């Protein structure tokens, strides 16, 4: 069923919007799901004209019967971020539109996966209690060392392509996101730079010891991440993944994993990182996760590949 059959509710409000995106968007309604493209994939789409103000769009989406929004990867990171922010305000879950992944661990080993997720929750809760004094000290250092918030959040790709906000201690200047493409414009691989000018002195130390990642334990408690799993892709990296490897974006991401232990900043090629993650998913076991957790400790203490 296309969205045109609901023209008396959603489209009337949407079509009143002024300009923001020069292209506009194409919308299709599928079983209470709103699928959004940047360009029309077929002639029966509803075309949302170019926008400038988003209040009406957000209000309309909030009142609609849509129970989730799915975004096409034909959009770039800026458009994906725009829709993710709108959906967050409208309290609608938002996903990337991805091909299915047949070899996810929760499918071929459901009992082992249940044990993994139980371990994730209890261990994350215990580590948060254990590290709470250290996290309080870090929060104070971040606050007094540079102006801006203590925590940094950013849209990342989670299980089944669901977007979520990852939480970290802020290690960069406040306007770092606005400067991202200016700094990383020539990066062909992962958008990581050894001497990133946006990183603060305290942030550089936090990154070296991976202490900026401690707040991600909250993401684990909320079910958005695991202790061990593939790298949680930022949107500007996710959009550059080749079509053949996009199924990897269905996986539950982790704080540590194969890339963090074996490659980290020494392995920045997108295809190689994805191949590493796909191999982890194909060969997943509880013992392998435990091995990565143990191997993470010396990597963190020595600052292996961290910047």
C-alpha cells in the first residue's frame, strides 16, 4: 500500500513545507512503515517537496500511524541525519533499509546468543558500578578542560539497521561535527585521523586509553550494543560501504571485537574492516567473544592503534 492512500492525513501537511532539501524526498507506505528515498524508486511514490522548516513534518509524523521509518542508503549522511533527528523528535524508531543477513549468530545459535545478551547486561551493570568513580573524575576533567558538554552522542547503525545514539565522553571541540568533512574530506577509508586538530588535549589522552568509550556501557544496558561485536558504524562511514557488504549493518555492534583487537587504527580500509566483521559473524561463538574480551585488556593498556 503506498502512502497516497493516506493522503488525507500525512501528505496534506507534508506538502506545505518550504525548502530545505533541493531534491525533496520520495515516500512509500508499507504496512505501517514509512520508507524514504532521496529519488523516486518507482512512479507510485508520494513526492515530498523541498523543505526548510521541520516543525510541521515532525508533528505530522508524530500523529501518523507510522510505527517505524526506514531510510534508503541512496541518501548521504546529511540526509540520513536529518531524518534521524526528525524521527527522534517524533518518537518514531528509524532504520536503514538493508538486505537481509542469513548468518547472524542469533539465528544459527539462539541459546548461545541468549547467554551472550544476559552476560552483556550483568557485566555492563557491574562495570558501570566499578568504574563510576573513574567516570566521575573523567567527567570533571572534560568539563574543566574545554567548553562544551561532558558527553558526546552521535547516530550509529545498530542491530537490523536501527539507528541509535552512541554515548562517549567528549574528546573534541564543540563544533567538531560541523568540521568533519572539512577535516576528513580526503580520507578514503574509515574517517579516522591520527593528528585530528579537533581533538582536545584531555581528549587525546582519553582516546589513547579508550576511556572515552566507557559511557557506551549505557548503550549495552539499553540493548543497543554488546560488549563484543562488529564496529558500530557512523553514518558517514556506513553510506560508503559497498552494496555487497551492507548486510553486515544488520549485526549488533560491540564496544570491542575483531577489528578493535586485530586492526583498529592500523586497519582503515572499509572493505577489509567489513570482511573482518563478516568473518566474525560467520564463526561466532561464546568462546570467541570471551577471547576478544581478554585480548582487549592489553590492547587498551598499551594504547594499541588508539587515537
